[in-house]
C-alpha cells in the first residue's frame, strides 16, 4: 500500500460523514471504530446516541437537526471533544455533570431547542470560545457564562432576556455578540443593535451616573386616505379638531405628546397606496399601530374590507409580526347607531377570520413539512414557520369614535394608555438609560424647537457636536459616546442619521419629519399634476421650458422615469413655503447640481425605491484603436441624468417584447410567499436585481436581465390566493452555460433572501415545477446552508415525478447539483389517471417518450 493510499485510509477512518442518511440509530460499525475523531450525524432521525461514549478520541460531533428530546448523558465521557453541535433538536433540560469532564470544549451550539436553564458545571469549559444558545427559553444570563473568560463569540438572541449583566462585557476577549429579539430593558434593544462597542459604552455611562427609567412608545397611524388619521392625531395632542381636506397628510407627519407617565411619538402616515413604499422604511418593531377606518365610507363587502382594513393589517404583520394593532372607527357622527354596530361587528369578525386563516396556513405548512418523507431536510424552514406561528400578533377590539367629541377623544387616550401598560404586549416600552442619554435627547429636542432653528433641521456632525458642547446642563460627553447616543436616537426615530451611506455619513436630520417631507415631494400620487404646476420662474432657474415639462410628463407616463432637472424643479416648487435661503440649502445639499446626483437620490436607491439611469456618452472618435468584438472606448464615464421608479410602471410591454414567449424547455423556479407578497416587494427586488445586471428591461410585474447572453425573466404572480415570483431561464446547452445560468439564479435568490430580512413576518419557500407542462407537481427545495453548498442538494442524478412519472435531470431542478455528464435513456411512457373530478395530464395514456434531461 502506497503512502498516499495509507494516508487517505487513515483519514477516512478518522472522519465519518453520515449526514442526511435517515439514521434512527448510530451504525455499529461506526461505534466500533475507536479511531474516529470527526463524526457528522446532522439531519437524521436520532432520538438517542447510545454507545457514543466508546468513541474516546472524538474531537468533533455534529448532532444538529435530529429528534433528541433529552441531552445525551453519554457525551460527558467524550473527554477529547472540542466541538459539539446539538442545535435544532427538542431538548428542554441539560442535567448537571455533563460538562465537568469536557475541559477541551471550544465550540458549543445549543440554539433552537427549548432550554430554559443552563447547568452550573458549564463553567468547567474554561476554553470555550464559541457559544450559541439563541432561540431558546432563557430568561437570565446565568453566572456560569460569566466565568467563560476565553469566549470570543456569544449568541443569545430570541430568548426571554430582560437584562444583560454588565460583567459579561468586561471580557475584552469577546468580539461577537448578538442578543436580537429579546424583550430587553437594560440595555435597550436599540443599544444592543449597535454591537459590542455601543453596549460597553452604555454600561460605562451607567457606572458614571444614575440610571433613569424611560417610558416611550412610537405610535403609528395607518389607514385609507381621508379616514381621519390626522384629525385623531391632532385631537389626541390638543382639543378635538377636524383637519380640512386640503390639509390632509401627504407622506408622514410626526408629533410628540405625553399621556400621564408615557411619552408618545405619533407618526401620521398618508393613506394613498403610492406612499406605502416609503411607509415601510419607518414602520419599526416595538411600535403601537392605530388603524383608522372611516365607518361612513366602509361597506360590509370583501373589496371594501380589503382596502380599508386587510391591506394595512397584512402589511404591518409581515413587517412586524408581533405588532399590536388598535382599530379605530371614525365618522360615527355621520352614521346611525345601528349601522355603526353592524360595521363594527363585520370588521371585528373579518379581522378574526384573517388572523385564524393566517395561523391555519402556517400550521398546515408545518404539518406538511414534518410529514415529508425527508423532514430532516426541511428543519430550517420548519423552525422559521414555527417562529412565525408563535408570534404575539394582536389585533384589539375596534373602538368607534367621533373625532370632534371631547369625551370620545378622552376615552381613546385612556384606551391607548391601557394598551401600552400591558407588559406582555409591550415588553420594550420601559427602558433603562444613563442620564447622559436623556440629557443629549433633551438638548436636541430643545435645539429643534428653538425659533431660530432651520425648518429643514439638517446639521453636519461637527455642527451638532459644537451645539451640544455649548449646553451647560449636558456637561462633557466624549465624541464617541455622543455618536453612540445618536445611533440610539436614530433607532428610536427621534433623529435620522444614515452613517452607513457615504454621502450622508456626516449629515444628521434633527427633524425627521422634514426628511419625510422631502420623500413625499417625489414619492406621491399626483406626480403628473405637480409637474404641470411648476411655475415658469422655477423652470427658468433650471434652464428649462414648458416643452420640457411635456417631455418630462411623457417620459414619466411611458417609462416611469424622472429627470434630475424635473425633480429639482418639482421639489423647489413644493418647498416654496420654506424660507428662501433654507430652501436653497436643501436643494443644493439634497438634490445636488443640475447634472449631478444628490443625497436624496442616494437615500432612494438605498431604500430600493428607484434605479439610476445612466446615459452613455458618444463614442470617442479619437480612441487609439478599434478592435472588432470589443467595446469602443467612450469619451468619458456615463452620468446619471434620470431615475426609474418601478412603483410607477403601468405595463410590461418592453419586457414582453424582449422575452417574446416561454419555451417548452425553459427552466422555471417559483419563490412562494406566505401569507402574501408585501406591497412594493417586487419593485424593490427590481431595483436590487437591476443593480447587479446592467442589461435589463423592467415592467409593472416583470423584469428581464441578461448575463453573458443568459436571459432570466422574473414575474410577480398572484392567482387563487397563491403569491409567488416566478423565475424563468432558457435551458443551458452546455456546462459553461449551465454554470452561468445557476450563477444568475442563485444571485437573484440571494437578493430575495436579503430583502426578506426587512419583512420578518414572511415565509419563503422555493419550488421547481415539474418539467412536464401537463403536470401540476412542484418539487420543494430543501434547506440551503453551508453543508448544502459543499455537497449536492440531492444525491440522485435523476428525479422521478411522483404524479406523472416523468424522469428529469436533478441538475435542472435543484442548485448545487453537478452538470450531468451523460444522458441516460429512460423510458417514461406512463398512465395518467383521472381521480374524481380532477384530471392529471390528459386523462388518457400520455406518451412522454425518452427524456433528454428535461430538467
């Protein structure tokens, strides 16, 4: 035996990968191999690991995604163990005595179990460097974790923690920490989101001064246009009053108001659906949502309920799945009492039905996944579904009021206060803050309310630091601490500071309402009207003429594009009520010059609202040479002179003209959403995808991109309460085409997953329709993780459809499957049967013939 062969055999003896083998017990030949050092038993059906204590040399053990209800006691005998992954099982308790002998343990994953308490003897694992206990039922960080002085990474997210111990962060070795999705008060979630440095600064500030208990609630008013949101908002803050039609909200308005010991920040959102694209940016976790419904215009039919109620509740729950929503019916003075009661009962009943239907769909999907032939292949998806099903979404009983009645408004105030005092519904309402945080907050509020403060509220960081430095009450606060406080205030919504956007990193919006005011000058329902209304004087300033306005309107109506010059002129016009010098500051600062990009458009692109359109300059006739097959050198870099807003597109004409039609051999994949596709999601995806591929065509519900001659079509489809984005590509003809096609498909899939993070209340699964066009079967993609990328998603070279019996190459159905080296000759003549009223196939004998890898 050669040295190389002996080495490979020794390596094979020491490493055993038995992941996804459907094992119910560990094979005897594995347990008898005492030389094993690495054992992977992920994604099996193990309920115990009897005999594993014999593997004395075991260094790494993976038991993730099995059916372990109890922590295996035998593991205590694996004294050489350095890495243990036993996450995503069903364990509730870990007995004492397990970790006493695991002194070499460096890596421990226990996440996604049901553990409520950690054993004290975990402190014996002094060499532990990585520990993940997220997604369990832990209420308190136990002392044993504080003794782990070599801990580099600690993950405790999605538990039931109210407080983090300051001692934990005295460990300077700790480099990565995550406590997301806990009902934290000390430090607040908005501090933890800033990472370790901000958490350490927070505790450092607490040591220097007393702590203060703060009760603040962000309250969001949503609902159809003219429902009475602005009237309620203003009436809650002062005496009841009616807001005239011409003063209705366009975009979002913000008001601050105290009710007893709570401070409320009222965010009044405009009702037109066009504005919802910007609403999404400001609808944040831990907010109280008041859904305002005009009972006078409400009718007890499906369409009316969808537009007045269901649209808003569905989109809020997708954005913040544990929202608390208070429906408020208005205009009862315009209805008789009987009508009010009928409409109130109808709304309450229908809301209950949609919430029950949502829960039912999630439970059905969980059951389907768990009863799958290979449930261990879908554990990630099941976990996500269960988290959604367990969310604390709550829609309260509808309150009907007359906005002009003092007693009704007083009662509404009392109802709101009673709601936010419910600790179970608002666990984050109370926050513990250092006095320096509150002092900076008060100083900024005083500054923004000063008479001589600019209406736009824009300041550079240096200007803000300088102004705060002059506040005697504030004392001396280090610049880095001030930045942390600003980050906290940004996350609460008091100020806006997008430090992650290069062009805006040095700009702070002390009045967030004005930034929203800027948004609404362009994201609005009446663009055409506003372009027509631009005064001649402003057109002249922009070196434009009336005929240019006609061109702008035509371009907008046809292609949903707005020129930089058109937007500058329109914003100037809409900001006319501002002081002249302040308006000039805004235009120059946020919109840039006539032919240059401004900060506002950077924000729009950052939030996936629009796409820059670059006009290539003419070819350079003085280029040094022309080489056939290569691009002729242009005169200079192309510049952005307009922006495309997908939300305003009306047709798919350009896309369909380029794509022509589907081919029978096309590859097709469906990205299915539960409960539905959020408003504006597909338009945001268009912006993201088109930023990846410069060759593209876009439409209202379609987008076509090209990468190395590979066309990929995206379509948003809503049919029979099914919501999905379909991705279609021409079938690759060779291995190189195959690689490029999957590269595009997976890049777009990654963008969908990335966008999905903005909607935690959404579930996504991917399906490949059977390539027999007469068959309705869809094949579900298993979980995709690091292990999937390292090995094929399926070991089978061909897949047989269990409905029509056709055979297809796995490589054309699932990612991470190698291109087929040869074409097997498979006879797929099958019988297709009629079952009752349902017909699969033609209902007769269907001759499919030999399949040449029709993926």
